[in-house]
C-alpha cells in the first residue's frame, strides 16, 4: 500500500495538516524554507518546490484556547463537523504541525511522498459557501414572470387566430380584385 498523496493540477480549497516529529525550532526553520534539500519541508514531502508563504508551521499550544481544530475552521474555512471528526488526531500530536494549503503547490500537480519526520494527520476540503437566500427588496423584483410555455387556453386559441387572420387576408384580396375588375 502506498502512502503517496496526490495533489491535482489546479487544486484549491484543500488543506493538509502534517505532524512534524522535530524540535519546534527545527520545524519552524524547515517550514520557512530556511532549510533546503531533504531536511526542508519540500524534501520531507518528496516534492521539488513548495511556496512557503502558503505554509504555516507552529506549535498547536501557541493557539491558546482556540485549538487547532477551531483554527482550521476560522482560518482555512474547514467545516466545523469535519474538524470535529478529526479532533482526536489533531490534538493527539504533541509537537509542531505544518498546515499546507493547496496554493503551496502553485496549481501544479504533485505526488507527495511524506516520510519521517513528517506524517499526515488530516486532509480537509474548504466548506462550500452557501449564498444568502434573502429575497431581493427592489421594485424591479416585484411582480410575476410569464411562464415560458403558453397556457392551455392560449395554445387552443392560437390556431383559431391563425385561421381568422388567413380569412381576413383572403377577404381583403377578394375585395381588391372586385374593385380592380370594375
């Protein structure tokens, strides 16, 4: 079984949380890009490049009473239910974590191959925004719209109107011919 994680080309709205089994200072340096190669965050994930401005490495205890789950809900748009479901994994790790947004991969496809000292704790998708459903309060929005399909009475009347128009045109033509023949 493979531990590889796929990042799709153009991926957005996905947040991955990794545990870093490193001293807090070493984890911070790896997360900022200060350490490159195999010891850097990109190297630990098995990728060539990572936009470090889209990566956060910190100690969850630095969040105070907010907690890592609530931080992901408030800061990354993770659905509260999703964060609650992963809370044991998120809070069970006592060391530094790396929170990596999709944007860290600059829209490029990548295969992550995390190896110690990094391991995946959880993956989240941004909660879908629900647009407000308040009614539009404008005079232009009042009234009704006509159905795109004619009503049954109008459909029955349409052929009768056609014959009426055709008869009127024929009568007018007959009058013109009679007047012209005199």
